[in-house]
């Protein structure tokens, strides 16, 4: 039931923004009573914060990359990871909207900044681990992994926002290609070595 409420909250936040979400609407979306929502979440702010964390964890479940198989190369995995962090589907679109909502709330509300930083640290660690695995296997050249990871996340955020708002100058395919074109040389790779999408 708790997950059902959080899923409903994620959907309402993506559609209305955090400021527009009301507990009654979340309850209606989840087909439960407002009393049950309050039983699981003492305050609206706690519900919203946990919904943001739930959204991240839901996206993380997609990051396993099972369809690539155990024999997938680091190049293939990195391409898929980039793809998963862009609004490439309706579900990932909603997840990206929640990230933007979290950025905005953290900018206005200092109490949320530690929470936002912790979620970002998880994302950073996920990418850093894959980059180091690629270096260890010999697929990537060694380098400043921390710098490369931060640049990669900045590229994903920047291009992701442009695709999220439907900027005609930045299509999803263009975003994929440009992110890879920027990062591949730092890993000692040719741009053509990676598919524009991890799912292709």
C-alpha cells in the first residue's frame, strides 16, 4: 500500500509540480483514503520527499541492464546508462520532471539540500563505478574519473532538460550523440564505437 501511495504521488508531482500536489489528490490517485496516506506519511512534505526518493529507486531498478546480458561491454553499459538518465520514455520523462522539481525545491528550501545531494551522490557513484570498471578491463583509458563523471552528469542534465521541454534544436537522438561525442575522447574511444542508445 505504501508503494501504491508513492507511485500515485510521483505521478501527481510529475503532472502538477510539488507545489500543486495535495494529499487528497494523491489519495484519489492511489484509490485510498486521505487517512491512510497520513498514516504512512505524517506530513505532506515527508510524502513529497519520499516520493522523490522512490522515483530515484524506481529508476535505479531499470539500471540493471539485464537485457544486455552479463557479457555486455562497458561501452554498451555506459551507452545504456546515459540513455536511462534521459527522458527516453514516459516513465523516465516523469522521473526527470521529479529531478527538476527536486532541484527547484532544494534551491528554495535549505532543508532539502542534503537530501538532494545524497541522491546525486548515488547517481555519481553508479557512473563512477562503471567508468572504473571500464578502465580496469582496458576498454577505457585511465584519467581523472571524478572529473569525467561530473562532466558526464552535467551533460546529461543539460541536454536532458532541453529534450524535456521539447526544444526543437535538441532532439533526443541529438542529445545522445552529443553526450557521447563529448565523453568518448576522454575515455580514449572513437565516437562511432558506442551506439547512440544503449537499447539499439
